[in-house]
């Protein structure tokens, strides 16, 4: 069993910043990828950013240069620093963890990010 607990969402003005955190607990194998997806109303869930256990990162084109993903493997925690936020970044952000060997996904409960003036 794996649990993911997210924090850090909220309301921010355009151009502002937020930092999301996600802590994983339970039976976590070494080879894994952690990251964030988001889903806006009426849209499909999309990958925002991900980082592997060896530090390889992947970003959606829409957030490159504005968002930074990092992880503390000792704490099984992943962070998403979001700068220069835009209204189109408004969505529910979901933390995920993928066990590479089994290709099993685990999801957090989601945290709302709203960018509005």
C-alpha cells in the first residue's frame, strides 16, 4: 500500500508563485518516478512534470522555464515550484508515483491551484 499526501495549493494572482509538496509513504520500491499531473475543468488530465529516482526530469512544454520539480528521495517527497503562474495553470494538481518495474500508478487526492486576479 502506498499513500500520497499533497499540500500547498491555493489561490494566487497571475505572475505569482506557489510550491506544491507530496509525501509518499508505504511500500515504495527504489525504481520509481514521482511527479504531478493536472486536470482543468472539461479537459483531460495531463502530465506537468516528473522526476525519477535518479533525478531525470520531464516537463510539459507549457511549464518549461516556469516550473521546477525536485525530490528528496530520503523522505520520499516531491516538490513542484511554480513561478510566473498564468490563469491557464488553474487546475486540480495530482501527485503521482509510478513503480517502474510493475508500471503501477498511485495517486494523491488532488490539490486545487487557482490563478486569478
